[in-house]
RNA sequence: GCCAGAGUAGCUCAGGGGUAGAGCAACGCUCUCGUAAAGCGUAGGUCGUGGGUUCGACUCCCACCUCUGGCUCCA
C-alpha cells in the first residue's frame, strides 16, 4: 500500500512510467511455469554477485539482494566507488564462482549466533534486518563457497544449476537503505538472469527493441518534439509533426466527447490564492505548486489542476436535479513542480495537458455515469490500438472525508461497472485517496509493458469545500456527487506511450504525413503536384519531394520517417492518372487509379487501421 | 532532491595537456534517374556554463546546469 500524505484528484503525471524499463517486460507469458525456478536462480545469482563483490572490495557491507522481474539486484555499502567498467571483472568472478559447483547450504541458527556472526563481520545492515525478523520466525543462513548471507531462501541446490552464460550485469544505481530518503544511499547493482543463454539473448533483444522505440529517440528522429534546457527543462515543445499527431488525437477526443454527452470548457491558467485556499491545494499540495506571482497585490498561482475552475462555472447558477448529470471536459494544461531527477522525456514533465473532465450528478445517477465513463474509456483505448487493459479499484483508506454511506455507494458503483465490462481487476484495499475511491486503468503496450493512464475518481471533498449544491425534486438543496476522470491522462505522457507502442510507425489516421509523393524524375514533377493537390483537397496529409535526389534516396528518407504510403509517379502513372503505391512495410501495388487510392486512404483513416 | 555516468558541428559519434575530426544532414555544381543512400565540392564547433591549476586546458581539478540509469517522490 502506498502511504501518501496527499491531496487530490487527478493524479497522474507520472505514475509507473519512468523506471519500468527492466520492469514488466515479458512478464507472464511463457515463463509462468518456470516462475519459481527462475526466482530461485535469480536470487541465487544475487548471492553469487554479492560474493564476487565482497571478494573484489573487501570491507563491503551487504544489504539486501532479491530476485526481481527479469533478474536481480543487490545493494552494497562499498568502500570505494564502483563504475560500469568494474562490472566486467565482477562478472568474471561470478563465472568462476558458478563453475566452482558450490552447494547452497541452509543453516538454522539462533538469533544470538546470527548476531554474533554478522557483528564480527561488521555487517551492520544484516543485524538491522535480523532484528526485523518476527520473533516466531526461524533465522536461516545460506552459504555458498565463502559467502554467507542472512536469507529466507529458497535457492538452487548448487551453483552448477546456474548458467554462467545466461546472466548479465546491467547497471549501477544509488538506492536508499530500506527505500527511505533519510537513510544512507547504497550502491545497487542490477543484473538479469535466465535459465539458459537463449532466454538471455531474447531478453537482451527485447531491451534493444525498447531502446529503439524510446520516445525520446524517435521524438528526435521523427522531428516530433523537443525540450530546451535554456528555456526550462520538463517543458515540451511540439514540432509541426508532433502537433499534427496531437491535433488528430484532440480532434477525435473532442468529437467523441460531444458524442458522449459532454460539454467542453476552457478555463484560465492562473487563479487567485482564494481559489487554492478554498480547494485545499495550498495546504496539501503546496510543494508541487509553483510560487505565486503578484497581480495588483494579490497572489496568483499557475494551475496544478483544473477542478476548481470547473466548480466555479458550476456555481454560476442554481443547479436543478433536472440538469444533472453535467459532464464537463477540458484539455487543461497544468503545471506541477517535479524534482529535477524525476523528469523523463514526455512521460514525466512539469507542464502537461490533462484530458480532464468532471461529472456532477445525483446519487442515483452515479452508477450509470461510472459505467458510461468506463465504456467511453475502453472505446477510446480501442481506437488508439490498445486492447489489453486491467483495472485497479482503490477503496476507502483509514483517514478520509465523506460519509461512509457515500463511500459505500461509490465503491460499489465502481466495482459494478468493472464487472459489467468484464475487466480483469485488482482491489487495492484502503488504497483510495482520502477524498474518494477510484478506478485506475492500466494498458499494456505492444511490448507488454503496463502503463497507468485512465483514472476515475470520486471526490467527497471539493463539493463540500466549495459548497456545491443542487435543488432536488423535493425542493431541498443537496450535495451532488462529483467524479473526476481523465481517460488518456496527460496528452504529453500519452503521446510518449503512443510513440513507443507503435515504434513511431503510427496508424494512418495519426501519421503526420499520410502519403509521400515521389516523382521518378523531374519530368514528372508537375504530375506529382497534381496528385498532391488532389490528396490535399480530400484532407489527406501529403508531402511531395521534388528535390533532385534520386527516387531511391527519396524512398529511403520517407521510409525512415515511417510514412505509411509512398506514391511513385512516372510516365505510366501520368498517362493513366494512376499512382504506384509502396507501403512502409515494403509491399507494392502498382498502377492504382488515383481516385481509388484516395478512397482507400479515406477508408483507412476512418477505420483507424494501422495501414 | 540523492547515487553513479555523460555533455565535442543540426544528428550519430571518434579524439585527446600544444589549441578539433568522420559519416549523415545543409548549401553549390554535375547527373535526370522506376521501389531503402548518384558523384564532386563548400560551409559549419569560444568541445554544456563559470571558476581554478598550467607557459599553454576541449583534455586535469572544483562548482553549477542539463541529460541518462536508478532511488525517493508523483496529490
């Protein structure tokens, strides 16, 4: 469970984004059966690495070294700094140890014995861990060769079960002892380990694939966006190509929102301190808000959130139960301070646009509304090419606001909606924010990585703080329910995920350039212009290359830009008003009548097909 | 913010205490070409910023900024 001293709604700028590189990759799938065995291998590998490190750096204090997804790590307090170059030597030492065919021997010992052992060895972290073991639990040691560790196990029987060619040390990182910021920082070495070299190769290949698809790399190669140190890190500049994609996303988003009964709002980017005082943000969320600016002797803050603004609009009128539910959405750009070390491409930024909405409704409308939002969300994900989705339901925490009755109803409506949609889900008991329960959706991308995107959150706090009311059918003023939701989350972050999901080869409807026109020689430039004009006329995004490069070079250039359709035009095409089509997949279809091609592209755009 | 690594031309990268190099891109000229790179030439960098050491710093040292991998955080 996360302990968050938090406030507020609409969350996720970051969440589970960065740092997942070596995370959920290739989870599940075919390795399930061997899961336990792999875990043993990885954990044992961690011990072997610890032995190697202690050998190489006498005086090293060891902390913890578990198996993780895809591998293992071990945290050390080292007498000197270790760099990437040292990993080679550590690897060689590990291979030696593995070849030594040492058994992993388990020994149950008394606490006193263990404490003496580790204190004699100066292993203070182990003593701390030892003290944390519950009284009624056995204390066990595992030894192989010269290394003994306080460990619950299990391990493989013998180092010969480890394969010296199926592991690789990957990286070095700092990590706080026991994950606490106030504790000393240890050196963590990460490795990956598998049961055979082939699996290792596959995994390393996957890492390569991840690197190739990195949105920061593709963002540069495809000229999509940039950031600028001089102008402020963590702020995104959308280039023409990126903007084309963003516009396509937003146009679709707006259309769908109107279709689903939403109204769209625009609200200011700054608000007077009164607003943030009332909402509670200044109190709870101050450290992530930017310093105020002075306007006529008043403090104004740039917005970290859109909700208070929407509430202001709500309060411009007396609201009747007849006009509920209100569904108000906005692509609202917010600014939040993120620590410098947390910034990461498009995934973790300091300014981002939420596809935010607030649903204000009566108690008996809640259930339908939630179901509608969930359906809406799933449709949206489908349109963007994501179909593997998992839900997380977070329920009431100890400390919270709002009547228990409302929590109960709200939580039930969330769960009901998830079940109605047949989504796989986990319950995070007590994991809700203090102001309400929520559903988060995680989507799986083409590489099997999970990203938390959608969130649907009840809010029992702001309606009170702003004293929101509606007049019910009995003539009495009542408090409405308020639900925050963001489907894509943040446009920036979503864009990053989208880039990686498609590896930059976007579906036609999103491609910045949908068709490239390439005359085989300058003599056909005129026809190329005609074709281009005909496509533009139909709203198709076209790029014509009339330069004096050879046709082959032009194809190569557009290929690198991952343009879905390339039209090769020469004499034959000109004569019969046709185009020869080359897909970015390499597939060719020659001599398609121009009008047929236009029709085909329009169909692909409408159906949101990949290509 | 913390630990470690990195910052050299628009991009990808090499180099190294004596004052900077390649490929691609750009620009110019020649070639006028049928499905992933035609040929030749030209131009382009106070080597992240600021200090220090040195006869001399892009190179060594210190500080700062940014980026990368993690840790922490992510309402």
